[in-house]
C-alpha cells in the first residue's frame, strides 16, 4: 500500500488551486497517494483543526503531512497527536502564542483581533518527534522567516531547513522544486 501525502492549503486557498494540484502530481510521481485537505476558512481556528483532524483519521505512520502558511500552522498544532514519516512545513504562519507580541498592526487589520486571539492561544509544539522539513522563501515576510527559523530550532525530531532563493510567500516553481526533492523516496 502506498503512503499518503496529506496537503493542507494556506488561508483562503482551496486544495484544487493550481499549486496544490502541482504538488499532488509530483507526489504521485514519487509514489504517494494524495489526500487534499479541505478547510472551511470561514469557520474558527478550532473548527479548522477539528475538520483537519477528522480528515487525518485514517492516516498512518508512513504518511506525510504538508502544509503551506496557515496549512503549516494547522499541521504543526496537530503534530503532537500523531507520528508521521515526515512533516513538510512551508512558510509557516506566525500566529502562535509567542508570536503575538511581534505581530504588526497590519496583521490585526487584515485578520482582525478576534481571529488573532483565537490563533495565538496555541503554542508551537515542542514534543513532536517525527522528521520535519521547514521551507521558507528568502523574500517572504520577515515575520514569517523568523517564525520558520524559530519553529525549526524548537522542533525535537530530525529536521531540515530549506531556504528557497528569490521566492516570497507563494508556491511558485522554485518552491515546488524544493518540495519535490523532499518527497523523493
């Protein structure tokens, strides 16, 4: 039986968006079955987590979890609950408890204080032992770069940091190339 790769999209994005379909195609070429996670972004963060957890119910230790931005945030929050062969965190969102004091006013304007308060009640997990890769574009927002590096340092399992050159907060060709390398089995 082939291992699965579960793909969790970023805020406001759908698993049928082009970048996620490209990741799914690359995953199939690498011998995975793909599972595209649906998140109802109009709901609360607790509901995002519950719905994602439910979609991961049949996952196994052989599977891989990949998340982008808020999808990476969701994967991280759920990571202590299950052991996987690998986590791939792409441009992890900076909305954990210890990020709150550093959030710019623009974040509050864009997301709203209520949503930020709900998000920042979660701590970045430090008990996960599964292998993980942390990817970040060198042109991403400084706060996202700092969160990714901080998450990398805090992760207790085997880990790898990948800085994607000339890439911002988007899953473009260079980003997909690095993800593909991480999926090779």
